[in-house]
């Protein structure tokens, strides 16, 4: 009951207390933290843009079909659809209107098992049309590594993105108790990423079942297609 009363968003002092917590497993760890004075807000901490950007090679395919990627057995064949661009801090990446690329924070963030986090853009850049995530703004308890940024320019003019500039902010939510299994300890796709990774929906377990259903001609009664259809009957 006492823990429930203390759950909620962390203030600036709450964030600092968790960054210096005597129990290392309970600490929020952000590295490199270049300028705490300017990055720490009243109830969030600003995060900087990393140096790598992942672009889809649109000329390589007509559409993104997760089953096509699932059936690829060679990782190189999967990666031929994507190109990684590395920029120096002095050289900007130009994001054109209606363009979306995947990047990541410069900082690696470690979150303990009793805290979750929310990623949002900074108002300064939102007013220029820059978004930092499409819908995936939730950072699970126990996460470790850089945080993916789904950068999109919804403004009317191109934007120069300089690695190291503050583009996002992270707020922290106290949970009512530790997770039974933190994100890092689970068999997940994006655990402990230390470079930007584009989405890989074909790794979801559903696509193994979808593929099996199609391969078997959907004749079986235990496939996911059948279970979905049965749920509507």
C-alpha cells in the first residue's frame, strides 16, 4: 500500500535521487550525460540525437511484406533493403518533408525494473514539424541501450539534424512494484540495442504461424488464421 502511494512520475529531484541510488540495480543510468544542468527539466531529461540513421531502400521492394522478410534465411538479404548512414557531429543529416528515418539517442539508458519511461519530442522541435516517434513512445521497465527514434518531418521545409542536438525528452514513471521479468531479461527483439535498429515485425511469433498456415494450405485447425476466424464465429 505504501508503494502504491509513491507511484507516479518522477520530478527532477526524483530523477537525480535514482541516478545516485546506493543500490546500483535501482539506478537510472544515462551515459554519456554531457550536460546535466541543461538536459534536466522539471520532470524529464533531454536526450541527444545519435550519429547513425537507417534508411529504407525503397527501390528494392514494392511494399513491406513481413512474411517476405520472415522467409529470408540470410540476414544479408534482409539488410539489403536498408542503408545505414553515419554522420559526424559537424555534418547534419537532412530530413525532407514527409520523410521518416530511424535513428537513436546518443545516450545509452538503463532503467530499473520498478520504473518505466515515456519518450516525447521537445516542443522546440515539434513546432518545426519534427516528430521523434510514430506511436512507440513507451520504454519498458528494465530496458537497456540506446532508445530508437522514429524521426519524421511533418513540416513544409527540410530540417538539418545535427548529431548531439537535443531532440527528445524522457520522463520516468514509478511502478507499484518491480516487474516479475524486466524487459532486458526477456527474449525480445530490441533488448540492449547499442545502435539504431529499424522495426522487424517479421520476428513476432505470429508470422511463424502465418507462414505455417499458408504453407499447409490453411487446412489445419490449430493455425492462427483459423483461431482468428473462430473468434468471430
